[in-house]
C-alpha cells in the first residue's frame, strides 16, 4: 500500500514526548510549547508565533485579529479545503469565492481586482460592496498543495484598498516565495500540524505575525481570554485553543526534521515530473518561478480525452494496485453550505477540480515507490 501522505515520526519525538510524560507537563503550559513557538518563528523569520489547537483555530483567531466582524466580506479562493472558509462563517462574516491563478493555483489577484472594480465602492477609505454595503475586510490567500500563491500583486491590492492579508499557509510550511517563508508574507499567517501535513503534532496549528501586540492578543484570546494566571477574571469572550505541551513536544521533534522532509518531497516531485513528462494527457504540476514549493502534495492534471480516463477513474485503478490518490478539493462555492455567498467567475478553479489528482507524497516515500506509481499511471492510460 502506498498512502497519499502519512506522518513520518522519529528523530527526537519519543524522547521529547517521554519527557512530558515523565515530568507530568502534558497540558497547555510547559517548556515545549514555548520552544516550539520560538523555533518555528526563528526557522520562518516570523516575528512571533503562537501555537494553537488546529489550523482551523489559527485561521479563526487570525481573521478575528485582522478585524473581521459579523457582516464583513473576506476575499478567498474557491479552490481550497473547507477549513479556509469555515472560520469566516464562525465570525458571522461572508466569504467571497474567487478564481485561482492559472500557474500557482492560488488566489488570482486579477480576480480580486475585478471583484473590487465591478462590485465595490471606496467609502471614506474603506471598501464596501455596492449592493449589500458590507465592508470588505481581508484577503485570505491559500498556498494550495504547498505551492505558494502569487503574493506580491495580492499584497499590492491589500495596501491599495486598506485590506488585511491573512495567509492560509496550512499546506505551505517550508515553502518560500521570493526567498521568504510562506506564512510570514501577510499581516498574519496560519499553519496546520494535522496528521497529513508536512509536519504533525497529531493535531495543531500556529499563528504567525510580525506584530508583537497581535501575538499577545492571539495568546490571550486562545487562552480563554484569561486576564491573569491566578484570578478567574475575564474581560472578553475567549477560546480554548491552546496547543498542549505533549503535542508541542512532538512538534519540536518534527520541526527539527522539516528540511529533511522538504528535501525528500522535492526529490520525489522532480522524479515524478521526469517520469511523467511524456505521458500523454498527464500534466504534472509545474514549478513556479518566484517560489520554492515544499511539494507537500504532488499533483497532476488528467486530460480525459487524451489520457483515455478521467482522474476519478484513474484514482480507482491506482487504488486496485494499492496506490492511494485523491481528487482535488471541491470548489467551495459548489458545496451545500456555501452556495449562497457572493462569488466571481471561477473557470480556472472548476477546470482544476475537473482534472486534478493528488499523488502519494509522504516524507518517507521512496524513489522506488514513485517509479511504481508512474508505471501504474502509464498502464492505466490508453
Ligand atoms: C489542513 C488545512 C487547514 C486546517 O488545518 P487543521 O489543522 O486541520 O484545522 C486549513 N487550510 C488548509 C488549506 C488546509 O489544508
């Protein structure tokens, strides 16, 4: 069985976790939480990092800190995992689903610009949607499958229209854009350490920001908005979103191996590209010039006419050979909970959804296994 993306534990994981168990520091205070935050901030060149219980929680709090309030609009790509979208709804705000850019597959700045020009007014320095008069508050780009979105034009638009940028870097840990780490490019960045991500804490996430005040507020809000450690006094509604020391211990051990994981995934991606280069109807995801992807998930586009089968049929044939693959995320605007929200035209996202397939990409995937996957793809075509 060749799985899609499974954790690669090892290194100091056992030692650090055992240390938590032996000392009894298992919950959300303890030295590993601080160490994990400090190491992550250093590694990524983020001013500050705040560990939280999931990537979804990170996005929720980051949006809140970006000033997103009930009734506001948040501009995001429709082609993403639902965990990008749901926190917008937790805040009572509304997503605006926009198209993907055709090289990086991240949020397309042209689509953002078009939405702003066609549907928004500048009202005393803030951007409002013409019809609803709702305020547009933030842009939420996603580094889909680890490949950095084209950020500069998005950051330019944000600056031009006074919008905050919250980066969903859940899939992009270890990727860089123009030499800077994914996750530190906007006002706030969000990571995930879910089991299938490039490093894992079982479940967990992190908020990154250069602004120490925002980091302090993130810590406060994720710790039940506790005013001080002793007295049960709370001035606001908070959240129980802290990462535990036990999880952070695993996180520190995993982070020590991030470079190794990225190297293996990039090596395998290069081999996939080489072996699939001449496969008719199979288009491996390209490298994008401005960035270095962590190659979290290697993806292909399957042209049904040319290949002889669609991606879902290919997925079933691979599965018969013990190879796990997965279709792309559904564009969110096509899913039942999100159909009523505003959106732009999304032809690129829909095309990617129709053709995309995710291939095995774990950090312990061998070159032999990559070759086996490519041979199976060759056999399954016409
Ligand atoms: C995994 C993921 C998240 C959420 O992370 P969790 O830790 O599972 O809550 C958010 N956005 C994207 C794009 C993801 O892939």
